[in-house]
């Protein structure tokens, strides 16, 4: 039966992780994998998560199934967190817990396919490595819009608007990163969100927001601007939300699909579709991580503790950006220095060639072939070495 299969290409980031791990150079700098790290290279459990886990350990009384749409308290609290208390969408929202942000995105993609199989989904160039394979696997039509200019290392907003406004047809879906664009780190400004929202309203386009890093760019309120803007303005919105990074519960696989329908009646139907899709994919999502997130968001003290630690993580990333930017801001390094300073979240795409990336790898400095770095993998000690190596290959 398996004679027809051939060896799959290993996932590029996982392969890079393994090479970096095997490197015994004590001065290696691993900026490849997309997880938050502290100064000493650890990815710790957040304080609030640890406490919630201890409490939950005593409170949990059954391991029975929850439901196809997942933990209801988690979904309610997450919806309020993401859209804000007293959000205008009210009962036009349908939600389902996803197996991580990836599972949440997949639920949305399945609902798009069921509701609108003829829709084309427009993705940014570049985009997160899993978007295109996920969309292709359900057989949706795909198109791309230019997003990141590798010369200026910034968003090419005019090119993006031009392509979407001339190419997309009513009913098409525009996949946007809510904040901390992966891989580039270059985000839309609030004014650009307003402009692209107007365009989507004019043309009957449907935003599909991948929100994987809320809180890690400029803090929650600022990072949620885009999603809140489209929810307040447009009739239909889909969003796949991840808790992996901002609650640091990566392996627990916690996320949520949030879909805005035009009416409460439609939201009910979408809710039933989400349940059906989930049932076919995984039957029931895992509960543990979602229960912890619900425990944190539902408890004033734990919530504050979590928000404080999220702010600390965000501040560390911003400080590293400033330090790296200063170290690069010499003749020849100005463009990268500005980009590193202005971009958001853990990632920046440095615009280096594959040869330059390989040259850095020979010095035990690891980033993806696309020259994406995870800035959280650096620290104040390694930044001078990293900056010098970049300036050298430039
Ligand atoms: C842009 C983007 N979307 C979604 C995800 C999925 O996150 P999760 O690990 O929660 O599935 C990631 C993870 O790296 C990501 O970078």
C-alpha cells in the first residue's frame, strides 16, 4: 500500500532546529525556531499558568469529554479578551476551540470551504509557512498579494492595495496577520488597517485574520486594533487565534476560531458548522490548556499576573530590538537597523540572500533560509556578536 509514497521533505524549521541543537559551539546563536525565549535560552511556563495549573489540579473532577466546540468558559472569556468587553458583535459571533492556533485556522478554512467553495483566498507574500499548504489541502483557490518589500524591509502597502483592489472579487477572502506578521515582523499601521478595511467593505471581501502573537507586538490593546476594526465594520470576519505564544502553552495546543456572521441566526448556523467540522477533524479538542487559560482569564489576580508577564515578554523583545538596531546602525547596516527597530513581535526578515544565511550558519548563527530571525533567541550578550556577523556578510 505504501509503495506509492515517497519520502517527504523535512519541515525546514524543524530541520534547522535539529542542526542548531547538534552544534556544540558554546557561542552558537539560534534564532530559528519561533518560540519565546528568556535571556538564558529557556521557554519557561508563565507564572499565572503554573498557578492556574496547581489550582486546577485540585478542582478538576472528571476527564470526560467536553464538547465539539470546546470549553465554553474559555470561549466566552477569550471572546471578551479579544474583542473587548461590551464588544459590538454581541450574538453575531460563533466560536470553537481549536487544537492550537493551527487547529483554529483549519476550522476557519473548513468553514470557508463549506460556505463558499468558489472563494479565492488571498495570502501575503511572504506568509506563515503553513498557510498555503493548509489552504491547498482543502482545495480552496489561492492567490497572493505583495506584502513585504525585501529591499526596503517594510510593508509595500501600495502594491498590496493595488493587487487586492484589482484582483479580488466579491466574496473572496483576504488572509491578514492580526499583528507581528510572520515571517517579516512588518505590520500594517492603524491607518493602513482602516484603509484596507474600507477596501474590503467596498468590494465585499471577507477578512480572515491569523492572530498568533497578540500582546507581543505593542501590547494587547494595540495589537488587537486590526481585528477589532474589521469586526466593528464588516458583516463577516473569520479569525484563527492562538494562545501558544501569549500564554506560552505551546504543547497544550490551545486556540480558538472566532467567526462573525451577519445576523444572530447566521451565527447559530456557523456555530453548528464549526461543531460539525471539528467532529470530522478531531471529534473533541483537548481541554487541559483551554481550562488553564479560562482559569487565568476568569480570576482577577491570575489575569493581572498573566498580563504583567506578557508585558514583560513584550518589553524584552522591544528592548532587544532597540539594542540590535543600535548595533547595526553603522554604514551599510542602516536599512536593517531601521527595520529591526520598527518591526513587531519576535520575527524580522533581514533581506539576506541564501548565501549570506549559509555564511552565518558557518559561524553557528542560525536563522531560516528566508533570513527570518526570532529576536527572542538573542540576548544582550550575543547581540554584538550577531550584529558584527551580519555587518560582515553584508
Ligand atoms: C502566523 C502563525 N499563525 C499560526 C500559528 C500556529 O500556532 P499554534 O502553535 O498555536 O498552532 C503560528 C505558529 O508559529 C504562526 O506563526
